[in-house]
């Protein structure tokens, strides 16, 4: 089991992209710590790849990463998870972000979160 680290990429206009690439059913998602950026707002989420029955949920924390809760998708909780390729707006993001997955075989997914950094 490998932990797939988050890649944080600065974009134009103060935007940031956080990505986890080629995560399989035997991997875990690493925590993206964006505390130095003060969080993100105006976020979009895109999930691509082969799900193989997997469900992806986006979690967040503001207590240093010791407790994670589900991040809201628009005005509703995405608690049921994403089971197919998706593109959706998210509520403002906390300072620690970690996707999770459950189920799935022959899974290989990519998760991208993009938003405007609070501190620039």
C-alpha cells in the first residue's frame, strides 16, 4: 500500500491546483496541507479515471489534520461519494484536504481541486 502525495501547483491569477494522480485501490491519498495559503475558495473538483466500483469522498480538516469531515459539494454534502467521472463546484476548502476511497477493483483515479488561494 502506497500513499499518493498531493501535488500543489501554482497557476495564474493566484489560483492553485491540488492533484492526486493514478490512485489505485491499494493506495491511500496523502493529505494536502495548504495552511500557508490560508485555504482556497471558489473551488472546483474534477475526478477522472477508472473507478472499478470505487466511491471517492473529499474530506477536510481545520484542526491540524487530526479530525476530517466531508466537504460540501455546492449546498449539499457529497457524503455518498463520487462513483464516476465528475466535475463540480465545492464549498470553500479547509487548510488540510484529503480524498478517501472505498470499494473498487482495478481502480485508477485522478483527483483535481482548483481554487483561489486566500493568501497570495
